C-alpha cells in the first residue's frame, strides 16, 4: 500500500527507459484514482511488486505488461504497455541487434559463425533455457526475463519457417559442441538437433576444428545476411557490443574471411561424424 504523500517517491521519466515506463504506469494509475494495491489486485500481482516496477526498482515483464493492458483497456492500442515493454526490451539488447532481427526474418540467406555456444537459431528450448538459467543464477536476469528470452528465441526461430525458407549456412567452432550446457541429457538432445538440421535441404553445417589454430579468422560471433535484393549486411557481436553494417567496404572483408573459413572447416559429412562421436559420450 502506498504511504503518505511525504513518502511518495518522485519519478524522473528521463532517467532511463525503465523509469519512463514506471512514470507512465503511475500516471495511468492515478488518472483512475487507484492506489498501488488496488491496481495490483486487479492485475493479480502484489502491491509490492507493482511498486517496484513503478519506481524502476524491478523491470517489467511481458506478462506484467499484458495484465496491465487488460486492466487499463489498452490491449492492442498504440498506448499499450506491452508495446512499451517491447521497446524497453529492445533497448536493452546490444546495439544493432533489434534491427538485425528484422532483416533476419526476411533474409534469403543467413551465414553464421559462433564460438563457445550453439547459436540461437540452432538451439533447442532446453539448451536455451539452461543458458538463461545460468544468467538467473548470476543475477543478470530475473526468472521471468529468462523465460521471456526463451519465448522470444522460439518466436525468432519460427519466423524462418516460411514458404521459401532461407538458405542457412553455419560454421561452429569445435568448442560449441564440446562445452557442456545443461547437463549430458540436454546436450545430447542439442547435438541430435544439430545432426537433424544438417540433414535439411536448405541447411549447411560445418565445424571449425581446434586443429585449424590461427587459420580461424574470427574470434567472435559473426552473422552475414543476404537480402532479397542480393545486398549483404553483417552483424558482429562481442560480449558488450553489437555492430550492424551494410557498407560494402566493411562487409566484403567479412564475406571473404567467411569463405576462407569454409575452406578450412571440416566438410558437412566430417562435421556430422564429429558431432555423432561427441554425442556418444553424452549417453
């Protein structure tokens, strides 16, 4: 329950996107003459939870935003809190990634290289969940945020299931299949999924073995998209930065390096054989 006005926390909507969400929540709530506990009860949340979102102490989730829209009659409107949540969520992603996702969903060809973990488009839900649970244990995500990220990944994968699917070319560093994520059972199913994907007509899967050493041109995640107009854009990501680029002078060297990596990598048959061998050790 809200305290007296003397204890009311002043909100600064310009402080951050999360603060702007909270200030807007307070404005809509007070316009209806409700205290926090009244709105929270209508939403099925505690007053303490709503207060934490309103003051920016706790990030909103998609479920929270949808409940809020239902109570306030904003579902599907331009003013919906779910829409605000989406903007807030995208704002927390690495620079360039939200725009990249839009292009990825329409790309004619997708080329990926990854080190250390199976890339999102190839992850099983169990593998993705295990990764996000690691974030929860480290305190970088709440359980609800982790669940939403897995849901968003499933939606991202579904966007590629279309009448004319994109050509998917993937090169994985050997570390991706040897790093145990989620335990042996989860990893065994993930490796089986990779083998199944390699059998798809529109997918090419290769491994860059440890043995190529310094001949591996990339040390971080690289995504290359060929769009329907045959233009190519790149998205290169590190732990804290993401960069989307469509300038031919900077994209072409990445394309050239990717082709060189394909020549150094194992063939698809050799790659599948290695994945099968690693999978045997999981059972």
